[in-house]
C-alpha cells in the first residue's frame, strides 16, 4: 500500500504565506512520489483547482497515511483532525495574542483566544509538531508538545517574478525616497509606529520622501480609521495605504522602494522580510518575536523603539553606499538559508521518520 500524505488547513487562499507554503509542500511530496492532496474548509476561487473541501478527505483517511495539519487559527477542523486514525504532523504558524486586537475588535480577540486555548488542548494529538520558526517551536514546547522541530516557510517568489505594474512605477518612481512596509493592516504590526518613524524622517531629514503601507487595510476598520486620523494630524499626505493589490502591483512597490521598515510587535515568521531581501531592499526592523530569527545576521535589527533614532538609522542606510551594499550582501546570503531544496530535504526527513514508525507499528 502506497503511503499517502495529505494536508488539512482551515483556509486555502490566494497569495498568503500559509497557503503558498502548503502548495509548495504538496509539490515537494509529489516530486518524491507521494500521493498528496490539500483539503480545506474555505477555498479561494483562484486556487479551487488545486485542493478539495475537507469533507472529501474522509475517503482518503487511513491509519497507514499521514496528515499534515496547519494550525494558525482556532477552527473546528481541530476536532476533525483529532478524530482521524491517520498519523499526524502539525505545522504551527503562530496565533497572534488576543490583547493586540482587544481594543479594536472583541470578536476577533475572542477567536484568537479560543485558538490559543485550543492549541494547548491539541498538544497530545500530533506525533510530530513543527514550528515554522524556532520562536513558534519554543511556544509549542512550553505547551507540552512532544517531538518538536522546525520547518521554515518555503520561500515562494513565483508571484513576484512577473512584470511589475507600469502604472505604479510611472506614478511613484519620481525621485522621491520610498519607504515601505508590507503586511495586513492589523494592530500587532504596529503601523502607528511606522507612521511615527516616517514623520521624523520626512519632517527633519528628507521632505522628499513617501511611505507605502502595502497590504489589505479593511480588516479592522476602527484601527484603520485611527491610523488615517494620525496621518492627517501629522500632515503626512505622502503616507499611502495601497489596500489589496495584485501581484504585479506588489512587485512594482518592491521595485521602486529604497528601504523596508518593520515595527511589528508580534510575528511568527514574517515572509515580507524575505521578499524585501529578494528585491535587494535594505531591511530595518524591530527585533520582536520571530523577526530577529528570520533576519539572522542580515539587515539591521534594533531592540529599542526610539522613533527619532529609527528615522536617523534609515537615513544612514540610504546615504552610506558602502553600508547599504554590505547590508544587501548580508541579506542575499541569508536568503540562501531558505533555499527550497534545503527545506524540502528537511520535510522529507521528517516524513520518512514518521513513515518508518508506521511501518514498524
């Protein structure tokens, strides 16, 4: 009987890091000869031909098979996975602590708390638990998970290796210094702190500068409204929210930006850090949660939030050519650690280890 290795996750979306990771894992497993499907509760129409609804998984379920369950939010899929006879691997992508959302959206805060509570209750279920960072793996260990290891996010650049949107380039490639951050506009990413850094940079260092805040911005409406009020109060007409954009537009924003600034206070991995490295954009980031781990020895990571000093740091990076080239070289080297083949070998070693245990049982 041929071993089947299937993945289960709450949502398979178009372009988000977890969905891309699942698709890459499926391709790796296919290349090694395993039968492997993706099953999800919610499926974006753009990827509907690449997975199945989880209700169809039951017919593939077997104690001789392996399932890889992606845990990133509270979901009743956890109960379904618990009930299965399949041998179980869990990949943990982290859940944002609810206190970040509590002042803005009590319902999302409740769901995050429920997800984190459920994570503790799930500790005895998987035979192998994988964090996509050591930060996430350490959290699992603290909750009593057994056999914990790390499988980094697989760097997928297919959505960026395209012709950048010409309209974006024509509009903004105009001699201004472009500062950027990429991510959903949610409270843990501390957009207000990015805006404060930009205020000091534009007001006291370089008036000919703008800030791109790239990503979906209508997730927490009152948080977004507060940011808009701050921007208006500070007179920062050059602080621009892009909202949801196409991959071609994303590639364009990366192409025309000069520095990437991150002030997030909670990240389980933070894929945009690697995307900025891929585009040779110097990264300056606050060392919270998994950020310093993802950065490694690359870029510039700081431990104290001092907005004026962060603005000065951006200026130094942009004005010192030798330093900037050194930073970009360090980032290119760091990207090699996320080579797809390296991570694929890790994945296969984990799978084969569990497969051997199945054969002996």
